[in-house]
C-alpha cells in the first residue's frame, strides 16, 4: 500500500477532518504507543498501520 492510498482510504472511511485526527492524535498500543503518522515516520509499513487503524475502529473487512 502506498502512502497516497492510505490517506485516500482514511478520508473515504472517516471524512477528511476526522481522518487527520485519527492519524495524528490517536495513540495505538499495537503500533508501539505511537500515532499512525509517527509509526509510518518510524518505518512501519503503511499497510500495517492501516490494518491497525482498521482493527481499532472496526473497519469492515471489505473496506480494508
């Protein structure tokens, strides 16, 4: 998954304003206590970060 696709999916699922909050403000234990943006900046794969968001926010499997 590319970073552009990650942001597109976030925007589609959460709306542009909430997507930014989910990515920049929410701390995910499964990502080592990091936000999604911090996890990506630390080198975690974008796909792994997306899946962590999906689990936390119960995104339906067909939208993952």
